[in-house]
C-alpha cells in the first residue's frame, strides 16, 4: 500500500534527517464529475499556500471524480478519501450514516452549511433559441423536448427536478399542481441518462432535444468548448434552485493517515479570497460577498429557492421525491 | 485388454480440490454473499421488490432483447462461421480477427459509438427517421447494442465444430442423393446444434447482464426502455443495497433456470 509506504518514508526521513517538522502528505479528494477543472486549479493553489507556512513539507493531492452517488458509495465501501466534495449533502449524510467515518453533524463544522461555492440550474438551448424558450413554462409546450438525467442516479438531476418543482409550486399554487407540472415536463424528456455528463453528450454530441437542464457551471463549460458559443446559448429562468454541493473531512480516514490538520486546512482555504476566486473562475458562484461582487457580471441574478428552507433539507426531500414510491416514481408509474 | 488408464495430469484429489477452491473463490462466494445479503428480507418484502411494475417491465425488456440478440447472432453468426471455415478468400484472416473486436472494445465506447450512429440525427439514424421509426432510445436500439457485444459467441463456438466436419461428409450425402437442404438438416445440423446452443446460451446470458453498452442507447425511460441492470444501479445509488441484491438474486435465478433448460435440451440432442 502506498499509504504505508509514505508513512514509512515519512518516518524514515524524520529519523535520518533528525527533523521531525518536515512531513510528507498525500491527500485524496473524492469529488463528483464537473469539479475536475476546479480542483486541478485549486490543488496547485493550496499546495503553494500550505508550503508558505510549512516550507519543508511535501504535499501531494490526488483527486477522484465520478457520479456523486457512486463516489459516496466508494467511500462507504472503503475508499480512503480524506475529504469529499459531492453534489449534494444527502450523499455525505449517507457516508456518515452507513460508513460512520464522520459525525452526523458534519455540515455544521464549516461556514455556509459546509458549502464554499454554489451553483444553480439553467437552460442550455441551441443557438438563436429556435423554440423561443424563456422560462420553465415554455418547457412543456408542444414539440419542445427536454434533456435531463435520471434523478434516481444523478445528483445534478435531483437539483433539476427540485427547481422544476419549485416553479410548478409557485405557478400553480399547490403541490398537486406542482406534481402535474413536473409530470408533463418529464413527458417531454425523450432520454433519461444516468449522469449529467451523459445528458450533456446526448444534447451536445448526439443532437437530441431543444433544452438541456444543466448545472450553471456545466453550461458555461459547454460554451467555453471549441465553438460552443456558435452552437448554444444559456437561458436563465425566472426561478431556480440554489444548488449547494458541500465538502467535508472524512475524519476516520484522515486520522488514519495523520492528515486531520492538512485536510481541514484544505477545505478552509476554499473559503479564502484566493479559493473563492478559483471557484468563480470555474463558474461556481462564490460565497464571499467581495469576490461575488467582482464576478457579478458573470452570474445573472435570479430568484433562488434553497433545499433547506423550501424543501426541509435532503433528509426530507430525498424520501419524498426520489426514493422508491416517491413523487418521481409516481409520475412514471401512476396513470 | 483392460488397462487402467492413468490420466495425463496426476492426482484426482489435487485437481478436484483445486477446482473447488477456485470455483468457490471466483464464483460461489461472491454469489453466495449476494444471497446472504438478500436473505435479510422477508419473503413478502422480497416479493414486493421483484414484482413491482417497473421491475417486471425491465425484466421483460432485458430478457426479450437478449433473446432477440442471441437469435440474430445465432443465424448471422452461423453464416459467418460457415463463410470463414468453408471458403478461402483474400482478407479472410482479417475478418476472422475482426469477429473478436466487440470483446476487446470497452462496452461503454461501443455504446457511445452506436448511439452516435443510430440516434435520430446520427449517420444511420437519420434514414430511419425519414422512414418514420427510431432505433436509438427504443428496444430496437438495445437489441442492436446487445447484438454487437454478443457477436463472437456463436461464431466462436460453431467455427471449430464446423471445421471438424470434413467436406467429404457433405459430398457423400450428396452422392447418396440428398438435396442441399437435406444435407443441412440431417448431416450438418445434428453435429452443429450442441455447439450452436452453447453459443446461443452464452450470448443470451451475456446480453441479460450487459450494462455498459446498453445504457447510452437505451434512453432509460421507466416502464419502456429501462433494463434490469440499470434498476440495480438505481437501487445502489439510493444506497438500497438489499433492494439491489434482491433484483440481482431474481435475475440470477431466472437466468439459471433458462441456462439449465438449454443444457438439458443440449443433452437430449447429444444422446438421442
């Protein structure tokens, strides 16, 4: 095992060099798909920051990406993640519940419900917006087809679903109306991919659908790709959801590797101006008001509902909407 | 002259022991663990999970598309094997090597490539659209993906048997007055059928469990194009390990019964 090797190396260097101060760290950050570019940039920044205070330390940070649920399961099953940065709090709750590697109150340990950056759900449409889509109501017009992944397998798709629900609730005024709206919305969905990346491929590469419901940061990335601005444009609906992808130290794993301190510093530095800027550059909405003001042009203002205030948190929303027999199942099986 | 034949590999005890340990580690223990996990459920709970409408729809879809794919490959695969064994032509070796490609390719790559081709806006899919039907995102697309990944089975099982039947046998039958169809029906088929059934069963079993290539082309609509392995993934993504193993156990049992039936059929053919 490389961990043991590193521990031995650290021990050996401590003994032979006679300095107990310099340390070798190897940190594993297990995250979901669209944060790849963000953490590549942030890791370099954090290593620089750490070495300013600890010039003799060697720091190596590894990142792992995949669907949020799958990554959560890997950590439960024994992947030695020091920190996790997943698409929704529900997945980290499950690690706390089933893996017992971090306390249940993990979300209270860092500011802003342990979420250093946020995003929202927007529409990506084809250039020129040929179907004239401006808001959620337009998605259920005849001959409009919508691409979104399956909320049962994709964290991002759960945010999509809840944003649609929030619109349905506001426009209709009752839960029954909201359910009728999401039902008709999903009747306009021809393909349910298993993850956000799969849906992006279906929409961008395979040319399916008129609208892609996407993370704001993913939509910006699609535009940034070669010729993206010639093919697509972003439509910001009147109302959406504040998507909060949280971060947490996995205590038991970090303790085993002697990484508690550096793992905590790694997440705390995300809240610093430097960390916040990197988040903003990668199209995540920063929490820091100063940095947010700097990038205000990039992120249009819109009404945002939140998972905690409007849906009672994931502990309520997950069973109500997405577990077996929940609202999502009902709109497909009830006739 | 009765002499005790001594086997080439010595030690029945050693080899059987090795076989049992190997099978246990690789097959029985993982499958057994699944049954143990599923045993946490009461019979009613188990039944409620596996008889849910979505599970039944997926069950029917998975087994029917795998069956069609195995049948298609059973026919085309035999034809391919025939051409490769009975004729020599330039490029034969290359075609022969190509047969195994679906095994070498990561299934997800195959799935994405097939979807790009057969999607309504794709290179081939657009013609289907003009004719008024869809390939990708329908059961037809699933069958197509399964046909692709299970192609080698029938070819590779039928090919060596066919190569072992000397052409003279066919000629002798013809000399005795058999028409071509009679030669096929009474001379070739009895010899080929056991191998063909093996190939068919392998292709079918592989098709039932296939995930990677199907998931991109299926469309994954509940009740319509949702395959059984996807439902297992869905359960896992809800951290519902027990529910996932329940469906897994059901798949395993149904597959086992079907494979057992095929095996029995095979023995009846081999020992008339």
